């Protein structure tokens, strides 16, 4: 029985070994007798290639033409064709004989070129001197391909479509008669516009086995200047002493190389450059600046330059010495190019307003800083206020210690420089402090009865003292209480006796007796007065 299977297709690569499978690579029958490969010749007849007997190791080559030295059979019965070329694009048939059966497996072979070559045309980089001109932009070639490659053009990654006017694409395909491989060539004519400056053009060759993209290319477009702009190259804000560069930008291509710069009303010509530098600008440099074309000074551009400045004057500055209760006038003046921000600090602590000193105190002493800022500029000045005064003892106090057997004496004195404190008595556990012009001195003493204690505060400007009576003895207090009690009792007795005499005299006035009373009454009155 003869069985003819459906035809399958195999694609081989040009120049490489082509493997043509038998029965799609299925396993050999167990009762295989032999395998034979044949092919369809150019005239349509069948030609033999080789025969492989099942019991023999080597195949018998039957081909007498160009396949004689190019064909072999693999272990799996596949036909191996070395050096694949376009002549191998034909039908090959594998004939398998086993038992009483004969099967035929036809295979169509196609040969493709693996790597088409892209050749960018030398036309890239041509100059268009006028916009909207149509010119040959480039040529792209894909050589030695099979089947022939298809070439497409793109701008900035977007496919270009020929319209016969602004975009013209001319493709052509030529076949090499010796190899049968095709070379595709495509030329691009393109109408340039200003927006095409810097545009990247590529060509793409699409092939059944591989797609290749050329390296991007750009081309130059020339067009006249239509607009100018003036650019101020300086770090903002511009301050007095800075250098400022003016740059004139023209939109023509190529740009002009010479310009006029108008500097405070004076026209300056700059050749082979588009910049002009103002050195060490001042506040008087503020104003409008212009640039224009040398060949057309009516086309111009302008820009305003603003120079920031700040002046600060502070009185007083440096070290300022004042006596306590003096008056100090602080005066600050500033001149700025805009609204200035003013801040004050004392010893690095922020103040709400400028300090006033109508009656200087020790607490006013410190380091004062005035800072003014405007548009990125800062100025600061300072003064240090030193307040001095002769010592003044503000308070002397005493109180019992925790054990009740001692007394703690405290003397508080104000003065600058720091006053030294001395006592008229000796003490222990001395404690000293000096804060904001106030000196505090404490000592511990043993009570000694009635004693006047003196505190003396001294500095280079003078001294001051204060006394304190120490009536701290319990015995002395008892005596004072007794004396006061006796005086009060005697006064009460005298009052009662006087009232008694007044009552007794009422009868005498009625009988006409003398107001002096009896001699006995006079005697008692004298005794009472003596006691009092």
C-alpha cells in the first residue's frame, strides 16, 4: 500500500545547513526496510538524492547534480542539506518502506536570508536654506534578503506616510541573479519646517525573520531670524557688586554672530558673540537694557535689570558705658531698594521692638544686634551696653535656721561692677550670688542678744551700708514684756483713782469746800503719781 501524507513547510537559513524532517520527525517503524529521499527538479520530474537501508550504517548517494556533495541523512531519517541557497526552495519527499507498506512525506523548503544589511544614504545632513523646501533627506538599503525586506521611514519614532508633495518615498527592489537574494532600496524626500530642527529620522527594514532599525540621524535647517529675546544671566536677586551678563537670543538658524547692545542709552556693538557683561553693578545700574540685530536694528528685545541695595546706620555702636538711671538714645536708619525687614535681638533673644532706655537699669545691660534684610541682602550692626553704678543695699533680713539655734543673715545689694559684701560680725556657711547686677550674701551666726549688725557693700565707684538690730535673746524679750505690763497696770490704777477723787469732790462743791480736797486725799494722790 502506498500512502502520501500532506505537505509540510520548512524554512531554512541562507548559507546554513537545512534540516528537512521525515514524517515530521516521527519514530521509525520497527519493520523498516529502507528510507529514500528524492526531490522535485526544475522541469517538474522527480530526482533521487539518497537511499538508506535499515540494516546498513551508510546511505547510498544517488544524486548526480549539485546535491551530490551537499546531502546526508541523519539518524532520525532527516535530510541534511549543507550550504542552503535559494535553489533549495523546492519540494523534498521522504519515502519510507516497511513491511508491505510504502509511505511518502513531502516537505516544501523555503530559504530566507537571516541578516539583511542596512546602509544609510550619505544624504543625511544636507542643508535646506529655506523652510518648506523639498530635498533628498536620505537613502536606506536592506541587502541580500529573501524574501525582500520592506523599508519604512520614521521621524521621532512616528511613521512617515508618503503624500506625493511634502513627503515622497521611492522604494525599489533588485534581485541578484547569481544568488537569488534581493536588495531593497528606499529614498526619502522631505519638506522641512522650523520644528524639524533636531528631529531624529530612522529607517526600518522589516523581514520575516528579523526587523532592523538604523541609527537616528538629524539634518540642518537654515532660516532667517524672526524674533529676538534678551536674557539676563545673573543669580537673583542682583546685588551691588555683582557681574551681570546680557544674552541676546535670535530664533534664526544659524543664529546671528553680531549684535547691538543698548547700555543706559549708549549703543555698543558686539561681534562674534551674543553676550555683553556688566561688571560690578551699582544701584544706578537699574534700568531697561536692549539688544538688536546689526543688519536690522529695528528688530530688538528689552529686559529690565533691577539691582538690590541696602544701607544701615546704627547709633550707638561698639561698647557703650552708662551709669544706672542714665538715658540712652538708640537711633537706626536704613535705605533699601524695597520693603526691608528689621529685627532686634538682645543676647541672642528676639525683641519685639527697638530698645528704649529712658532710665537705664542693670537689667538693660547686654549685647544688642539690629539686623535688616531685603531681597537676599542682610546687614547688621550692634552695640554692647554696660551699666555701672555705686552699690545700694536694697534689703537686710534675718531668720532662724532649721535647727533653731542659729540665725541666717541676708544682705542684698545692687551695683556694677560686682560689689563685695562685708559684715560687722563673723559668720559661717557663707553663700554668694550675682545676677543682673544684684549681689546676695548670706551668713549664719549664733544669737548674742542686743547687737547692731552692719552690712557694707563696696565697688570701685563707692560703698553703702545698712544696720540691723539683733534683739534675738529670749531673756531680753521677757524683760521687755514685764516692763510694758507694769506701765500699763500703773496707768490703769491712776485712772481709777482719778475717777474716785472726781466722784468724792462732788459733795464738796455742794457744801462750798475747797477744790483742793482733804489732806488725806491729797496724800493718796501724790502716792499714786509717784508709783506711776
